[in-house]
C-alpha cells in the first residue's frame, strides 16, 4: 500500500513543480530566479519517489 501511495505522491510533486514553474506561485508569489529552481527540485523529488516506489514494487513481487 505504501508503494502505491508513494507513486501518487510522486505524481503530485511533479504536478506541483510544474505549477510552480508556470505560475511562479507557491504560498506566495515567487520571483523567476526562485520559482525555477524550486519547481525543478519538486519535479526531481517526485521522480525520485516514483523510481523508488517502482523498484520497491518490483522487489516485493
């Protein structure tokens, strides 16, 4: 169950990163020099969570 939740959370982080990059908003309005690295970091963390969940799902089966 945790692995599936981790997949969903990873997708959420990727979408949130894209929203931060496009709208430059994350709780407050961000400058572009802050929005791009923060969005990239959120996307990278989302990919990391998805990859970790997939590896864990393959090892469990």
